[in-house]
């Protein structure tokens, strides 16, 4: 009887040891993000570094660096091509963070590739909040200076076929929450109101220059509160 009891105890100990070993060898799942990761999309003639100030502000407000993704792309290429690259970038962010959705925060021409992704590439399934800052949502006549040089610039020129297609039907598709922040003295956007999106929360922030729209702290605080 004692030997039988000892055998059972020994067996249980071996089983427990095996389970602990298996758990220790199992891959650790990705930690779910505390916040929705924020994916930043820059505009024409820019790069990921244009978001440095806002990334610092987000970290100061409790976001981890792993929840902030500013990436660079070839801004001269078609915004449709950039949208495809954005789709891959967002999938990678979701896989890395364990989150189910991201928040998209974009500046200037970045709104075109981001909105193309949402409208045409199934992006509404992976985005919770979309924020446009100084977005060229309906084109700008100032793009005429570079339209003959770059495909991307031609696409944001007022009346382009790209914009006509992008803005046909619902400008704010899906269950995404949309916001657009725009300035009444933005020299790069003609007219200023091109930034307004039908169906979005549209906010005039006062006189902030085009290049300052995505590093201004006051605009940041409004964006933070919107996606928070």
C-alpha cells in the first residue's frame, strides 16, 4: 500500500515537473497593447521624423514607444502604392503589439494613402480612429507646381481622377471614428476647407501653419483626446 502511494506521488511530481517545463518552453504571446497603437503617415517631401514631437508628447502621456509607429515611404510614388505598403505596415504593427486595431494619424498628403487604404483595401476592419491634420482631402491648387514631377503630387492636384474616385460616395466609410483638423491660414491648402471631410468631426484650430500642424502641442492635445 505504501509503495503504491509512493508510486502515485512520484508520478504526480513527474507530471507537475513536465507541465512546468512545457510552460517554460512555450513561446510567450505578444503583450496586448495598453492603447491602440498609433500609426503615423507623413506627407509630401517628408519622413517619419516629422512626427518626433508628437511621439514625445504621446510617450509623456503614457504611451509606450512600442505603441507608436512612424514610418517612412517613397512620397513621390502613387498614393495607391503607398496605401498597399501601409496595409502591410499596419498588419505588422498589430502582430507585434497583439492589438486588434490601430489609430491612424496622418498629415497633409498622408491622408490620401490612408483614406485609400480605408476605402479600397479593407482598412476599416483594422482602424479604430482616423485623424487627418492639414489633410489634402479634396485637393489643392498649390499642387500644380509639382504635378508634372511626381505622381503623388498630380494625384492631390484639385480635380484629379484619383481624388474624384477617392471622394465618390461615402467619404468616411465603415465604423471608424473620423476627425479632421484644419487651419484657416494654411498656405499649402487652397482652399483651406479642402481638409473638411463629410461625416467626420471637423475642427478648425485657428492660425497654425501647414508644417506646424503635426508638431503643434495644442493640436496634439485635441488629437490625443479624440483617439483616447
